[in-house]
């Protein structure tokens, strides 16, 4: 039904459902999917995970020159303030993600970046919904 509704083949729909299942957002059933609850407990766990990742990233960059990172973080904060003034949730989310991503990328830790990239879509969705 979804493939027909969006005029795409079934294969990308199956792939998308597998990704949603992997992110624990749905439970696949024989003839469809059930959306799993995403309540305060799940939100808190996700934010806890982001804090752990960022704490690790901070520990990796403490010996670097922070001037450029701080400058870019301030820029993202200002952009977030503008987004709030204009009630632009998408722009806020974009700049919030960039803000948090700065330390992850500055860590130059390959697997941390990979893990972050896998977590990013779920984090973005959570911020948009919040």
C-alpha cells in the first residue's frame, strides 16, 4: 500500500522499514508494521546517549585549539536563537544538530563519527517532534 501510495517500488519501502526497525521505531509484522511507543523514557535514553557521545568527543579534543570550534558553536547558537524568534522548527533542528555535531567531528574518531551518523536521523526526528 505504501509503495503504491508514493508511487515507488516495494524494495525501497522494505529497506526503509528495515531501517525503522533497526532504530527500534517500528515492529514489523507479517502484513505491515506497528509503530512502537516513543515516550519520555525513550527520549531520555536517546538524549543520554548523545551526552555520552559528546562527553567522549570532548575528552578527545581537550588538547586541540578550541578557538575555531567555539566560534562555530557560537554561530550555531545564534542561528538557533534566530530560528526560535521566527518559530522555525526545521532551522532550529538543523542548527542544533550542527552544534552538537561539531565536537563529534572535531574528535576525528572514525567509529564515533560512524555511530553518530547512524544516530543522527533519529536524533533529528526527536528534536523536530519536541
